[in-house]
C-alpha cells in the first residue's frame, strides 16, 4: 500500500471517528475552550503590567513636581530630570499633530503586518483636549484596533509595544482589551499615545497649548 493510500485511509478513519464519537468532539471542543480562555488571561495580565508601568511613570512626574516646590529641589533635581526625560522619550514629535497621527497609524499597521495579524479595523484620532492642565502642550492620540484573535500573535504584538516603552521610544499604551465573537473571535484593543504640539519643545518649557489642528480617524 502506497503512502498516499495510507494517508487517505487514516484521514477517512479520522473523519469517521469524528462523526461517530461524541466524546472525541466534546474533548476537542473543551481543549480549544481552555486554550482560548488561557490566552485571554495572558493578554489581560500583559495589559495590566503595561498600564501599571505607565501609571508609575506618571506618579514619578507628579512627585517631581511636588519636590520642585519644596526646599529640597537641589538634591532632587537629578531624579526630576530623569523622570521628565523618560516621559519626553515616549512622546511623538513629528512636526505637527497630523503627522504624529499618521506616524502612529503607520507604526500600528507595520507592527501588525510584522506580527502576521489580520486587522479588521485601525482607527486613529487626535484628542481635542490636552493631557492635563499642567501639560497643555501634550495631547493624546487614541487608536482602536480590531484584529483576528490569535493569542500568541497578539501577545507578541503587545510585547513589542512594551519594548518601545522600556527602550524609551515614542510609545503606545494599551488602555483596554476585550475579546468577543465565535467561532472566529476578534480582539478589540484601545491604545493611547501622547504627542507634543509643534509649538512646544518640552513639557517643562511650555507656556500653554494652542488649538489642535483638525484631524480625523483613518480606517484600514
């Protein structure tokens, strides 16, 4: 019997077992459900870690501002400068908010393609309001990404974004992640990046923000 005949016979036998063996079908369904649930847990843990890192950086900046108003500023100047430099390294500085928006979208699309992820939608918009009254020159760029949910690929993509933060590159932070739909689940991911207005050189040197230029979301 040839190899092709053996493979054909094995395939036919497997199909027959699948049709006739309910326990086999339920067992495979259970395994797939466990893998899917485990993937969601891993992704949620990754999102939590990245968000905590971002909040820690914001907390450092807040502490530095308090220290700047105290008599101990001289001894704390090094820490304040390091925190500010860390924050500035995450900002997108592209010459205009429109260019920053385009750069964020290009980065998302490039990383999705590199990770082999199939995107259903990529929408990027620039916020109309500044990050905070203390930082009127910094605005948020928000993105909503819908991709076919494959835990390993999505995890790798999130890890690549986390490396940008750790390597002090212009970064995107995961704000939320949810998975829905069956039998082909979709990951709905909301990201935020922060851009410096073109008239500003650094958060510490700005005297106030100007009105944002018009921008609209782009869909892939």
